[in-house]
């Protein structure tokens, strides 16, 4: 297992996920294992042995390859749900333990701030405590189907711009929002002067003012940042996994704040079997610029495949399984994602509807994906034999770049001409190499656009040819050719 997969595994396990023997990812909740799925496909850890096998009906966890210009990908939405559920679960586990501590005799070693935290809980009526338990059960990870926002926490990620605290360019920023707590504070402000026994409505739920006061107190003691959320803003200054790093930086600070309260009452938490959230993996995020290429760019990770509004509606229909995400119902990958540096794009990447060639099951979506900074779009070609769509560009260094997509418009990989040249050398091609039309070991000819024309008329990418030349092949692929849609290069 390479370093990137070790990081992914530690990250997922810290959120309550289990990696099965076949690398499939499931979430363990109260002893039940719930599969993580996108478009009805199980999600897997991208280990080499899995990528080199049959990848049909599989989706992989590789968020570090997300393009800096993309909207939130389907895999990123899974990360949101896993991580916020972990924070919510931890918070709710704390409440009965802290009430239990408050019922004990105060220790002489306790500082005044600890006594101030426990005193309101110690004096709380039993009816308020029962109401509080039911109130906290209303907290959720996602907005309700009817639009009611009972989210415990939302980590808001926005594009950067300008220079950050260190003077470097900021690509993304992240800071926490506490929708449920904010509603509690608003409701208490509107109820000022009323008795604690008075019942009020909170997002359609009836609760006493006394229980709301207890709820606000617990939020402020367990997660003090709820009072000044703007103080926790994390900046991402690297293009590699910019959104991911900003988000996880904010998550890390929230998890650590939850962990701190356990240090005060360590024995009580240990007795209850509640332990700190594992954040040891976080320090390895700094290694992403060096290790993220250990796994190739993979579908559902590099670009969002669906319009945000359509996706939100689809996901609400799938709330019977919080970890089942819809993405490909509308392959509108090209929305507002025209090349940001190119005036000769022919508007291929900016249409509100995908560009489709063909019809019925033979359709090819030729929408140009969002290209990296400096890549200038040239043309699009369909490889009918391989079932791929290739978008050609030229970068600022004068190198040819190919963005290879699935027939549905989902990005598989980005290849620069320097990579193509290296693959065209003696090690792989056994011939002239380069872009000059040399012959390769399979008798094919390298074309000027970097593709390989095989004797049977099939046109393939150099990395596809490399897969075809491997001794081990996927038995399920036509003609014994390895499945290269998820292959490394």
C-alpha cells in the first residue's frame, strides 16, 4: 500500500469507515455496515491490485486529484457526510457523560471555569434533560427534504482570491457554520423574559426555554468556537487538493476542540468507552503535493459530474442511505467550466447542456472539461474503438495536453506531451520514440497528435498501449486487454 492510500485509509477509519478485504469502503454504525456508494456503485480504496482488475461498477476514493476549478465532486460530498457525522456523533456522546460528571461531588482541583460549566447541568430539572435528549436527536448531517436546516455543523468552503495570512495566493477558504445552534440562539433571543417552563417552536419541534438554555450552554462549553466561528478560517495556498485541505483543516480544529474536553474528565470518558477523535493522519496532508500522483486521476474525484441543483434533488431522494450519492443522472460536467485562459474554445465548455454526438446508447458527450491554468483548448476527437473522448490543448510551455474522458464526459486523466514522449522511448516502444511517428513493439505507429495507430486500425493512448503490453490482463476486457479506464500511468 503506497503512502497516499495509507493516508486515505487512516482518514476514512477515523470517521468510522471500515475497509473490507476487497478494499470496499463501508461505514460502521451501531454494528451495522452501510456501503458507501455513488450512482449505485460501491466505493473502493484505490489500491493497485483493485485498479488493475475489473473496475466495472466500481468508484474509487481519490479526493486529492480534484481539479482546483471544479465544483464539489461526488466523492467530496461523501467526505462531508462522513466527517460531519463523526463530529455530530462525538458531540452527542459527550452530553450524558458530562451530566454524569456534574452529578458528582466537585473536586478541589477543579478550576473555576470547570465549576461554571458543571453548575447549570447539576441544577437542571429532569424534564429539561429529557427534552434536551429529544432536541439533540433532531440534529442532522444534511438539510431535511422539506428544507428545514437542522444541521449540527456545516463547513463552508469558498474560493479564495488575493493573498492570505502568509502572503501566498489563497485558492480556497473554509470556516464552520452551526445552523442548529444559531436557531437555538435566535429562539432564545425572541423569548427573552419568558419563564423557563414556556414552550416554544424550534424548526417545528416543541421544546421548553429551559431545555434550550441547557442546549446553548452545552454547545458553548463543548465547542466554544460556536460563539466566534469566523475566528476559525482555514486557508489553502496549494493548488493540489485545495478544497480538500481547506475543509480538512477546519475539520481538524473542530475535532481537536472536541478532544480537549476529554482531557479534563479522562477517567469518566474512558469508563464510558468514548475516546478522542483520531486526527494523527492530518499532519500527512502536507505530503499531498508529492504523493497525490501515486494514484491516477479517477472519475467522480477530479470533477463534479452533475449540476448542483439537480444533484441536491437526487441526493434528497437517496436519504434512506446517507452514504449513497447521485452524480451521473445529468452529465452536465461542462457547466460554466470553459477554459479560463482560452478564447478559441468554441464555447464547448460553457454550454448549459452537454454536447452530445450520436444517439441512444451510442452517444458521446463532447463537453470540454475544466482545464488546468495555462492549458488552451484546440480540438476534440472521439475514439470510437476505445469508447473515449479526447480533448486536445496546448499549455504555456508549448507542450500538447490531452484530457481523456469517458463517453459520458467524465474525466479519466490528463496527459502532457512530456509524458507521451517518455512513453514513446525505447523502454516501452522499442523504436524511434518521441512524437515523430516511430514504430512500437506492437507494430503500431505513433501519430503526430501523440496517439498510437495499431495495425487493426484502433487508435489508443500511449498509456493504454502500456496496459495492453502488460503480462497480466483483465479477463473481463475484450480480447484480453487490461481495463485501462482506471489504470495508472
